[in-house]
């Protein structure tokens, strides 16, 4: 990777790309996003960033159209309630409804389209 990081979120796209979001390095909460291409065997830091620096965030892919991030820890080391959607076609973030509770999510975030319109589930995590 271009930058060492712990407590980052990740998602796999098209069985080729791994996106890694935020995390921490040397007690700094990161805002950067890196992408690994499994065919080219190469890491790149993408030009767009998270809407805010976050670690321990939940990340999930929604129907190959959007990547959602939920919760996480900001630079003040406090849990967050915010959720954002990243539009893969237009490469921009949109603020979504906040979770009812601020939490450090890590890997407990997933999308299910079993119900009309689909749902994002944030499971587990810790609350300050």
C-alpha cells in the first residue's frame, strides 16, 4: 500500500478491485482511499477522499452503483453516527440519514436487497 493503515474499511468491486477507506497511521485518522488492482498487482491512492477522516468505519457495496460508509471514529477519537454514499459513476459523496447511535463499526456493515429497495445493516460495533 502507499500508506500503512490499521482499522480501515474495505470493499471489493468486480472481483478485481479492493478499495481501502481511511483507517489510522501513527495515531492519525486518515481521509485517504487506496485501490488495489488484482490483475495489475498495483496499489494507487485515488484522487477522491472520504468526506471526513475516519477509522473503524463500516463500508459496503450497494448494487455496484454506490459504496456506503457508516459510523466510525473521527479525529477527536469519538464515535460517529453519519452515513455517506459514494456514487461510483459520478465519483462524489452524498450525505445520508444518520444512524440512531454513534458507533465504531469496523466490519459489521452489509447490504441486502431481499426487501424492496434493499437495506443496509450495521451489526455490532462499539459505542463510546
